């Protein structure tokens, strides 16, 4: 089974396409259950797409994540700030 740790390891090794594939699969598999891991996967998909220069996709992932966490517990503020920062960076590249 694919895990978040495996996806993060691929990213750390610079294998961003494989990391993105793993996060894509995780998002689909986890959608029925673990909201926290699903949200994290959406955030990471945005970050990795931004790293790969896939800005339109990155914006979609960041926006979706921010919609999911619009009224989130303060414990998720770090993730929210990462998504907002990533979205702003991508948006500035597109304009």
C-alpha cells in the first residue's frame, strides 16, 4: 500500500513526478476516510506541481485545499499559510 511517507521520500529524493503520482493515488484512496491526510495530500500536490512549473494545476490544488480548510481548526494554520504562500507565488508567475 502507498503511504504518505513513501510519497514524501520520493519528493525528498527529487523524484517529484513519482511523488506527485503517489499523492494523487493517496488522495483518491483516502477520500472516503482520513480528512487530515486527504487535505495534506491536496496541499502537497499543489506544492509539487508548483515545483514542477505546472502552475495551473498547482493553483487548482491550492484553491481546493484552501476551500477544504476555510473554517479549519487553528492547528492547521501552518498548512493554510503554506497553501496561501504557494498560491501567491504561482499566481505571480502567471501574471
